[in-house]
């Protein structure tokens, strides 16, 4: 598979793309992936999730000492908490947006 920083992986001729790859490619080609990412950012800011994650990072840095914290440390601490604390309403809205996109593009009927 060919990989590029600016484009999703391009399947080799002998390998058929799977459903996830097809959907990801359609999302990127249509610009829908960027729109969904922006919508997600907005919703996470609106519900206070982003501020909550900042506070977790700050508290961790205070406890460990600012000069002793690496980006990897923060990622390892914040990622599980961040994923677990995304409000169900935001998850539901994003899922509905993705389902609508799939239905509009007849991708919801694929095996």
C-alpha cells in the first residue's frame, strides 16, 4: 500500500480496498471528514470538554513538575480520560452525521 502524508493510503492494484478504506476515501474526497472534524471540535469546546482536558494536563504537570513532563506522558495520561469523557450527546450527533453521509452516498448498503 502506498502511503502519503497528505493523502490516505492508496490500495495496490492487487489488493481490493475494504469497506473502512472506501468510506475513509469518500469522506476525504468529499471534504466531509474535515467538516466532521471541525464539528467535533466545536461540540467539544461547547460542552467544556476541551477545558477539562487542559485542566487535567495542568494538574498532571503541577504534580510531576513542569520540567519533568513529556508530551508522551501527557498523551498517556489524557487519552484514556479524554475518550471516556466525551459526552454521549456528542458521540450520538457524530454517529448520526456519519450515517447520513453513508446513506447519501449509498455506502450504507455495502457488505
